[in-house]
């Protein structure tokens, strides 16, 4: 994929409404990753699970570092992460 096509694809993904996912059900990015998950959309990039910059609380909103697709974690509290 050319650089121009890639960035257009990322822009399109960022414009889509976020998908609701359960963090607990996502595949980990590597076998050693405690928090990072593999993007369920592109299966290439990581979801890092973002934190609030002031409180360091985990945020429900996230996006793939590769494809830009946005996600909302629906189970952070029940997964023991909030």
C-alpha cells in the first residue's frame, strides 16, 4: 500500500464511530503483554490502553496505533482495571 493510500485509510478509520469491545476478550499483542492488545480490526497494530494524563486512570477510549480505528472498552471495571 502506498503512503498516500495508507494515510487515507487511517483517516477513514479515524472518522468511523468507535467499536465497542471487551478488553478481557481481546488477544494480547505479544505473549508478554499485560495490557496491550492486538487490534481486532486490522490484526497488525497494538491497542495500548490509554491513561488520563492527570490522574493516570485508564480510559475507555482507545485507538489502534497502526490503522487508527477507534474502540471503546465496555468492561474495564469488570476486568478490574478501573
